[in-house]
C-alpha cells in the first residue's frame, strides 16, 4: 500500500480519506520512481559515452591496417639479399614514417632525460632513434609470405586508441603485437608498440636509463648512432 503515515495528522487523514491519501502517496512514489529511473538512465548513458569503448573496425584500425599491409607487401616482395644490402626500401620507409610518431616515441623512451637535450640534440636523437626503430620494426614484420596478420579489436578513449593484432605463422605460432596510437589532425599515429606484451618504449627507457646512469645523455646518443649501420 502507498500510504504515508509518518505524522499523527497524516495517519488521521489516512483513516478519514484512505482512498485519497493512498492516491496522493502513490503519485508521490510514482514521481520518485520516475526520477530514479531517469537518473539511472542518465548515469548509464554517461558511462557509455565516457568509458573506453571496444570497436571492431574504426578509423584508427583502418589507417593502421592500410599501412601495415602495404609495408608487409613491400618487404615480402623485396629479395632478402637486397634488404640486407640496402635496408628498407624507400616506399616502405615512407609508409612507416607517415603512420608512426617517432618524435613522441623518442620523448617517451628518454623520459625526463629528454629535457636535458637542446633542440638540436633532440632532433639528432629523434633521427638516430627513428633509424634504429625502423630497422627493428622491419625485422619484426619481415614476413615469409605465409604469415598472416589479424586485426583483433580496437579500444578507443578520446584521442587515444589501442589496436590489438596477432601475427600467425605457418607452424601455428602466434605473436601478439598491440599498437598504442593518438590522433593528430585526423591521422592516428603510433607512439608505442607492444610485442608479445612487452612495450618497446618501456624497454628502451630501461636501457637508456642504465646507460645514462653510468655515463651521460650525450654518450647514449653516440651509442644509438653507432648501432645504426649504414644503409640499414
């Protein structure tokens, strides 16, 4: 029953006019129920909007897959001897340079040490580190032609996105490669890659910290440049 009997006066009115009191009380509770349902609905709506959302094939995935598939096609059709002698073809380099934010990757890998470099040194480090990452990424995706890349899902959170992929080899081995991207002027740029759940940025940051702790940022820059063989 929907009777409000909190005070003696209301209890008396309820005894005199039970049906009227009941109707008014029911109306009050009905309004409260509607308000509650509305608030619950708005909260659910806000959660769905603000929470990171898994997407099967959104713009970040479309842009990334176009780049990776084009890159793999180029290096798969390039003889291994030519790759070893000349490094990545220019067409493959352009694809990766357009999709990867190597400046952001360099800053994240250096962490607080980035600010210790002057602008000229920062540009020099970005160039040297970009060269090194291009070679490493080329080796990672240097497919035999029988390997397949699956794009599993995308999780979007504002201007950040994560795209999960998996490389399937003919012998059944699976290597998860996940990409972390951010949106810049309508283009989704990669700023980190997780290979078998290991972050490239975090891995290099740990290596860089060890070198800098024993020497200096300038020594680290020289080592990065020395590890970039000509033509690679």
